[in-house]
C-alpha cells in the first residue's frame, strides 16, 4: 500500500503483452548493440498551486531496475518562487533521472515522478535523499534486489514493490498528503515488449495542476570500422 495515490499510470507493456500473447503483434526488445539507457526529465509545467503568488515545489523521482550497481536511483530538487502556469528551470537538456550501461541493461524499469508543494516549515529538506538511503527498510529492499540480481533478473513485482517502499519513505519524510500533491506519475517499461520505452519519444503526462515530459533513450555502440 502506498501513502500517495498516483494521478497518472503509464505501463504500456501490460497492453503490449496481451497483444503479443494473442499473436496480434511481435515482441520488441532492444538490440544487443545497445550500450547505454537513460531516462531524462525534459520539462515540468506547473499549472496551478495552492499559494496566492509563488510556491515552493519539490521534485522527487525514483527509478528502480534491480540490476544496476545502484538499483534504486533517487533524484530530488527543490524550486523556490514558482509561479502558476510556469515551467521549472531544469537546465539545458533536462535532468537525467536514471542511467545504466551495458552489460547492465535491465529487463524491467519502474519509475515514480512526484511533484509536491512544500509547506513553509519544511524548507530545510536538503538531506531528504540521505535520510531515505539510511532507512533500514530501504537498505533491506536494496539488498534483496542485489541478491536477486546475482542469480537472475529480479521479478517485476519485487522491483515495483521497492519503488513503492521508497515512495512511502519520501512521503513520510516530506509529511506529504494529497493536498500537497501536484502530480504523481507511476510507470514502467519492459524490454521484452516495449524496448524499455525508448521507441515512444518524449512522453507527456499530467493533470490540471502540473504536467511532466520525459523520455527513455538508448545509445547504440559505435560500429567498428
């Protein structure tokens, strides 16, 4: 059970899996020549928030693959003075939420993108990710992923449960609730069916409060000449 309910769920492999099993389409996975995969947050559009003028917005992302040297990749940024109907300053090229290199190309990728409006008494939140990483439950889940990966690719259910655990820890530390939540996107990609999402191009998901644009990208190895 998660403390925060997702506003948007994007799990394309679920539908693709049914079509593959039905024989409607063929399965599609990344070629062996892929040497790197990354997930990039390209834009965050804040449409409205609860303040009269400007608000402080916290961005937290969780990406779990179960196979990388760091199987749970966390990112957190705080943005102050955010106006309604504005775009967060992510910098040129956006923010890389996740990256991995061959031979650690995962079979399954699970992610959460959370935008919350911070209360004034929670401005000293810079140590958020350190607190999550030091949590006993987090470290137990991380150890379980690494142990599973030592034998075979961890099951999707274990990867998803780990993302949910990390999200609950973040929500607890932020003292977040549905009233603070601007947007929560839950998603996953499956290399057996959707090329780990790399064929979709930029993906935009959102609500009447906020929207995010992100993209899974794959880099092919340079041909030997």
